[in-house]
């Protein structure tokens, strides 16, 4: 078989719908300034799909820092990988400030979050080691584990009893391999909004010898007394051995970082292939990230605004009978019952007739017969935005219950 011949037959669970979904449900174009109100296909929409948690994307001080960084250094500087010729005092300054903020000895900058987590796992464990991980871990963790040449055991999502069972299996195995055990979970699970049970997992260290790595992409900047993350919120800073977060959420940028002891961080510097063989983060981004971190640390009112919007939205949805699952963070999932055709029709109705743009999640990410509309509140949303959304969700929910979306196939107009 020509390797290209299989493409048409194996587009994947999402790609199989691309002929009608492309440009609308997949690869949509939101245009205009990054804000709660943007343009979609020529119409203004209220957007709940951007991880701009603290509203820093277009903060005037951030824009000024980004512009100044570009003016002073251009996009090419520094030229080369960090280890060879791409290091700078600003990269090192950002690493030091991030480490201090999240309560670790040192940190290492990563070019991308997804790529970074894959490379962390690849660098940290070998064929003799065993990984125990949460069943709802992000795709970057799953893909990192695909590179792992040793054993891995998955435990039921946030189920500490099952985590214990998998640690028992792992402990028996490493007795023969001579390796170690790495437990991986998330600080905040981005789809459900649930926090990983960090304190409970750390408590298991009394009975098992393992290290804990957490992906706190959605917790960094939103959780904890200072915004340091879910480990701060759960009083678990010391028990988290390796802390990872991205700049793509609260920091409204590109890149990520991993923080740990000085010794382990130096190990990452010299052994993470995704960084050793990749160009360093461009200087304008680094300069801009320094400003973003300064604002995140020194302006708690941004986090307060975010939580005010999130709690008002979630309270209003629950009062109207909506199922938000187990979220105890700002991530706001709304679970409805319906088939794929109903999910697409409902989403189109929200966008075309109510002017509300939010992300839709269906099978295989969630069980068949379920629809998830995921809302991402930000510090720059208003109470009017919240009220408008509550009213719209009440109306489309009633339509869904009455079978409206079975009768009105909005997608047909999209295909035409």
C-alpha cells in the first residue's frame, strides 16, 4: 500500500467530519482584538473559548512590553538552542522568578507546553521505571507515555483507592527491574474543572516510594492564595516533586516551564531533547512573559475578577438546573444529554442566533449520548456577558429537551 492511500480512510475521530466541520467547528477563525467579544464569520459573538484567564492578552502593559521586546531584539534573537548559542540573562531571570513563585528551587523554560510535557516524561523515566497516571490525563501526558519503554499503569480518574492498587503493582514490578515510580496527574483537569487530589496522592508516599509530577496548565495563575497554582491551593507545594505549567493560559503567551530541585532542573537542561535540539524562545516573548508574571504576582484583583465572573456564572447555571459535574475551579463544563446531530445543531443555534461562541465536546472525549459545552471565564468578561449567557443557555436547553434540534438540522446549511 502507498502510505498516502490510507489517509482518505483513516482521517481519525475528529478528521472524519472535516468536510463539513472545517472552518466552523474545527479550525474556526475568531477575528479582531482578543476579548470577550470578537468576530466569527462576519458576526460579533460573545466568546467563552479563550484561555485568557486573567485578561493579559491585550493588557496595555503587556502589549507595550511585547512591542518593546520586538523593537529591541527582533524575532530572531537569541539565535540557536539554549545549550549552544541561544541563552540570555532574560531567559535565566524568567526561570528564577518562576521557580520562586511556584515554590521550587529552579525552573527550566520550554518552547511549548504540549511538546514540553512529552519531553519531560521522556527524559525522566527509562525502561526500568514504572509510571502510574490518572485516567483522564491530558493528551500531552498520554503521548509522552507512548514514548516510555517501560511499564505504565493507569488509575481511575481521581480514585485514590485505585491509585493505591496501581502503586502496589508498580512497587512489585520495580523490585525486579530496579527502577523507580513516577506518578502523574493534573493540578486542574481542563475538561471537567476538577482538581487532581494532590494531598491524597502525596499521603500515599508514606506507604510507597515514588515521585509526583503534575501538569498544572489550568491551575497556574488561577488557583491558590497568590495564584501560584493548584499545589498552593491544596497546601501541597512540598509534596509535588516536579511542577509543570504552560504560558498559554493565564499568561496568554507561548511556551511553558518545569520546576523542581536545582539538581533535577539541571538534569532537564542537559537531557530534554525537545529543548537541546530546538531554538530558544524568542526574546520578545521572554520580555513579554516577564511583564505578564509581574502583573500576575502584583495584581490580585485580576484573579479576583476572574473568580467573580466564574462563580457568578456557575451559580447561575446551577440555579437553572444545569449539570456542571464536579468542577471546583474556574473551568465551567455544562453537561447535556443529546446525540452528535443535536450537539452540532445546538452549537450552531448558539452561534448564529444567540451570538455565543463556546467549545463543544462530544464522543469519544465524553460518553455517547452526552454533550459538553465548555465555558472558560476570564477577568475581562462582564456581568452582562454572564446574564446573556444564562438566558441563552436556558432557551437552548429547553429546545433540546423538546426535540427541536432533531427537527432542525442546522448543519445542512453549513454543508451547502
